[in-house]
């Protein structure tokens, strides 16, 4: 790795954090701002700036919020235009959804399945491609994946559960590797990151990992790999996951 977390923190860095309305995304925005990063964070809901600033607490002074739904391609292009003078050390795409996780694939309506795939796989890579010209040389593109997207790892949940979500994250991983193949000489770093099973609206109250633990781990991993020019699939503790 070419830089340590300490050296990164010593200079102002700029991050575009996509999907910061709540949960992990908002906590990451807070953490990066607390570490003196300039943060532009996107949200998809109609929450007011004052509501978002209140949710972000004191760190909101270091966060600029922008409205975009990454499944709306026109909104993505409009955001690209609005940020035409901005260049980023890191673009971190956090946004994602899941369906009714208890239904196996043959019981999932086609429209619901396609919606999860569009949000979790197509849209992050469309956003990444649209904004790749705004990533600084030797910058980092990070995308929130999941260990459930690993084809090699055996499922740890009941048979028939999480099938649509797992398929969407496997598709995300594959499309990210295709993206990397199309930009082989860019000098950028590509990180696919698993946050752990976290106590959020998506993870539920039974999840063993606290939000603070997850985001602090993700921050350390990103800082460690930033500037390396490599591609990696990692969890929040820094362990390499099999594709």
C-alpha cells in the first residue's frame, strides 16, 4: 500500500459518498467528516437539509448533501453536471436494498426481482461509470458489497432465504470486475467491501455488529488500501473474501 490511514488524514481528502440517508451511509459520512475529509453525501429521499444536518449531528458542517436516486439515470446525469467542478479522492457507493428475504427465487415476483437487481447491481456500476471521470488519479472506487455475493462461500442462512439479495450482490461483484477490466490502466483502486451483519434497518436487531464497529473498520480498510492501485474484495476487518 502506498499510504497509511495517518498520512491520509494529514491532508484534506474529498469523498463522494452515495447513499447516506441513514444507517451505514450516514454513519460513514459522519466518520469521514470527523477525520477532516470533505464529504459530499447523496440521499434519495425528500428529507430536508436541516433534517439531514440534525441526523448527522455536529459533523454536518463538513458534509454537503445532494439529492439523487441512483436508479434514476437522468438524476445521476444531472448530479454529474451539478458536480462538474468537483474531483474526488474516493467515490464510495453504499446504496442497496433487499426484498422479502424468506422467499426462494421461484416465489419472487419478476418485477420485485428486477428491482433488487437494478438497485444493487446495475445502478451502482452505472453511477461508477458516469462519475469515473471525476475520480482523481490514483483514487479509490469503493462499493458496498456483501459476503453473500461470494459464489465460493457456502450460505449460512436457512435454505431458500436471501436468494434474490445474494444473486444481486454476486452480480454486483461480477459487474465491478468487468468495470475494472474496462479500465485496466487507470491507476485507481477498486474495493468491494462487506460491512458485516450490522444492526441497521436492513440488518435487524439480531445482528451482532454495531454500526460504529462496522464503519470504523470500513474506514481503516479503505485508508489502508487507498492509493494501492489494486482490486480487492474485503470485509470490514480487512479479511480477503473469495469471489
